[in-house]
């Protein structure tokens, strides 16, 4: 029987979606991350599908989202976006500690996510050895290039007329400083950390929110580096959404890798 339980550990609210007929210690563990302006409850379809396949799925609210949303405080674009990504990375060991204290296997964790959660997924794979597999949906493995490209796009699409040059100079300086911290977590710049970890990537070919080009380039680089443990799936006409079939593809891929 699939159950959904609401939990909190050290001020991190999360849901646990799992089959109660499976012994905790034998269930593969997945942590699944939601996207920008969403909440943990938005991932119930994804969590349920993975739970049906035997996963114990942990779905946390990101900082400033869901139960952690601050009243009368709007999300502030780039500044909050990267702050949240860093916080997701920082908080995973806290969730892992909860798992180990409550009978789950915290030594072999799969991570997954949609959009902002896909960014988080790639960053976690570069950071923790005990994150052993990942599934990124409409995310990005190159937060440095994405941030710089988005800033240039904003500047060229009316921004340079809207704000004075001094403000834009400050924005670009901030992005350069942020990039120096992000490079440590960028999967695109730490390709060696994924070569032995199963990694499923899905993207829509017409995505106008997170362009597909970053995932395409990663797939090409993995092929050139003789990466054997990844699958890249693209829906040519797809936009910034996750079709049901991509979840089944991810499960099939991860199961095949786990059974090798």
C-alpha cells in the first residue's frame, strides 16, 4: 500500500511517499526536488510512480517555497534562485541523517528533480559520493552558463534601456562572483564525477524556460568521454513540462543500471 506521510526534520518539511509493505532498509531511497515557485505537493504524481516501483521517496520543500514560504516576501529572481540551489545542496545531509535514524539506507541515494529541481540534481551528483544516481527533468547541468546567458538575454531584451549602465555592470559583476562558487558544483565542469553514476536526463526540444542546449551538450560530452551510465531522452516538440512517459523511461533506466 502506497502511503504519504508529512514529516519535518530540523525545520525542513518533507513528504515520504512509500510502499508500506516494503521493509524500509531494503527500499531504494530517492529524494525528489520541485521547481521554482512550486512546493513538495506538486510532485505527488512523480513520487507515486517511483514509490510504485519500490522507492522510498522523500520530497522536501525548498527554501522560500511551500511551508517555508515567507509571508509578504516575493521571490527575487536570480538572487533567490541560486541561494535556494545552494541551500538544497546543504540540506541533503540533514535529510540523510533522518533516513539513517529511521531505518532507511542512507548510503545509496538517488536524487531527482524537475526544472530548479533538475539543477539541484546535477549539483548533488557532483557533491556527495553517497548520491549514487540521478534523474533530471527539464533541468540544467551548467548553472554558470545558464546564469550568464539569462543575464545577457535580459540585458538585450529591453533591460539596457530600462536600467542605467552602472546597475547592469553591478549585475554582471555579481554573476561573475557567483560563478566562481558555482563552478565547484557544475556538472558540466566536473564531468568525471558522473561517468560512473547512472544519470537519466529528459528535456523538451522547445523548452523556452530552461533551454535544451545545456543538456544536449552534456550528453555529447558524456559520449565523447565514454560515459556508459547515462540515458538522454528528448521530446522534440516538448516545452517546459514533464510527460508521464519520461518518468517510466527514468525508472526503466535506473532499474537496468541497478540490476547490472
